[in-house]
C-alpha cells in the first residue's frame, strides 16, 4: 500500500483528504505540526507528498526547494492561490503537479495515480546516476569507472537510502526503520555488519572516503562538492 503524506494546516481539509485516500487504497498520514516539516517529510519517507503552499511560519515553496536538494519524492502542491506565477515557481522548484483549492477530490485522486505510475516506471528503469558512481537496482550493483561490485539486498537498500539523502546525516534508527518498512528485518548488530561490508565494497571502487560515520549521530554519504 503506497503511503501519501498530507502537509496541510487546514484541519477540516486535511481530515477529509486523509479519509478519502484511506478509502481509495492508499495509506494516508498527516502532519499536524510544522516546526520540522522538511525533516518530518524525509523521516516518514512517503511515496508522495501533498504539500500546501501556505503553512504557519514557513511556506510550501521553501519546503519544496529544500526537500528537492536531497529527495526525488513526488510532490503535488496544494494551494488556494490561483495564479500562474505560483504554479510556474512550483514546477520550476521541482513539483510534480499543482492543484488549486477548492478542487475536485476525484481530480486529485487522478493526479496522484498518474504521478505514482510515472514514478514506478522511472524506478523500474533501475539506475541511479549519482555522478561519481552508478547504482543499478535491478542488478544490485554499484559501479565506477567501468568497475562493478555486487551488493546484497540490504547493502543496496542502505546505499540507495543514503544516496537519496546525500550530504545529510542519517541516524541508525532512520535506516533501521526504513529497512523494516521495506520488509528487511534487521537489528542493530546486523546494521553494523552491513555498513562495514558496504564501506569495504565502496573502497574496492576507490570510494573509500564516501561513507562517513558521525559518532553518536549516524552516517553521511558525502557528495562530490564535499570532497574538494
């Protein structure tokens, strides 16, 4: 069941969307506080986000820009602003679609379905080009400069998760939560073993310094700009 995160400060609309999505085959979850919205979106790791442009203390366009720096999660902007400038800005900042309140709930459902189908098709193309290396999801490999290394199922999932959050510290708890949700049952000791093996494999293709441990915080996959 695909997970839809609703980021909307209008409680009535938020509840209506949650009920509707749950009744139409999705697992809907909501944010009720907006103090750490960007981190909450990344931690929840939804399949799609419905993001209101006008939020307390911040705005959805800023959140969209920040999330896009580290994640390609599909995002539909939801707004009461009916003007082409906001729509154009949202698309330029990386939104997948835009819908204006009041909207036809069936139209929203159609937009969600279309975006998730495109996202699935994109995923099944099975390659993540991270510039300094390539992850092949179907072959479960990482490659650099023509050299390819096989990864186990968990190593692949950990590397993909860290790559999507590149240059951001990710806690051990976040990784284990993600693996549990992906049906990979892993405990603290097993995670340590997987991280060690993954680091050794990165070293084999001259990416020794790529994966760093931040004591007491977690791990960070460094980007090219941080290796100057």
